[in-house]
C-alpha cells in the first residue's frame, strides 16, 4: 500500500512541480505539452499554456512572470500577457534536451540538460548498464540564464544535471546550490557568488547504495532534502552525507517532488520511456501530509 493519496491522475508524465506566486501547484505534463496550475483547496486544474517543445522546469521572475523550459528545442520561454516568448536560447550550452530549472530570487535561472539521448540508450540496452558503477555518463553543462536572457555555463561535466534547490543559509542568504546528478547517483553542492556564479564543487550526498538516481528534489521545512529516485516507487528524505531519514512509498515510480503548504507532492509514472507514457494517461500527482 502506498503512503500517498492520489491528488490527480490522468497525466501523461508530470514534472517540475512548484508552488506558484498565487499559491497554486504548477506542474508540467511533458506529452500533453502543457503547463497546469492546480488549486489544492478546490481541486480545480487549469491549463496555463501550451509548449509544443515539451515543457519541463518552471520558475518565476521577481515580477511574477512565469518561465518554462522547452525541452526539445532547448529554450527557456517566458509567459507574457499575449503568450509565450523566447527568454533564452540554451543551444550553445545544452547538448541534448533541456530539463529541470531553478529560478532564484534575483530571476537567475539554472537549467540542466540530458547531455545525451537517455531514452534511446535505455530502449537499446535497458537500464542495467546505467546501474554499473564502472559506466560513466557523458558530461553535461548546467546553464545560467540571467534575468535579461543572457546565457552562460554555470558548471561543466555534470552527469545528467536535474533537480536543483537553494540550500538555506544565514541571514536569508542562500547556503549553496544543490544539483541532482541523476546518472552519478549523487547530490552535488556549489557555493553561490553574488553574481550567481558557482564554485567550491563537492559531493553533498552519495546515493548509489540506496539505488537512488536523483531526479527532482525539494527542501523539507524541517531540514533535509526530499529526493525522487527515478528508479523506485518512493520518495526519500536525505540529509547531508547521504543518510536517509524517511522513506515514503508511492503507487508507482517517483520522478519529481515538491513541498507545498505542508504536503509532499510527488509526480509519478510507471516509467519515463516515451513509448510507454506518451500515448497513455498513466501519470499521477500523489500527496502526503507532512
């Protein structure tokens, strides 16, 4: 029995859950090519915008405008009153599909990318080669997008940079940037300078022993980081050093997490392979009161 309750089903593949400025839960559905906003009180679910290039990571500029990652054309889009416009072209940094994104309080966006065609690799050889510690994933760069849309490389040679959070620090300042390296089975921490540049790279948590290939991540208000493992029907609460302090069972594999109004929200699906989930409505939003 899952620990979670089904908040919404009938998705194709949900990703990028975030609490929006208006309090609603925003999320992307890859293969419906839409961003949605769900009112957790009423259950009303609205389509916010259509993204032909497949939406993923979400965030907001300081003035409240929505930013959306468009995966297959490797762009960040911005939602204006008259629709979506290009905010940034990631083609010079991303070497395959763009994916998750964090937008900081200054409006800077950190955007990961696959680095290679993961779905084709799994279709050809299955997941087993990816689990072999001797196998090393191709490196990919983490992009830094300035509020004006200027793009630079924030960090190089990450192994499928995915979910990203700002760790709490002193005096309201960030304590560091945490990036999920999915195919390295670890969470990696960086120091963040005033201009948004990253330095001081080090491992925050090794997760291979738990078979956790970290996908989406989210801060827990009580401390630690919630991790979606991408290979298992669970969400894990992890502390620095890799210690797992809580394990929440979901009804199917968990690919993304968010903490919204005291609840853990999980995006789940039977697999991430497009040939399975793109044509069916097997994805779910699952929830647990923390």
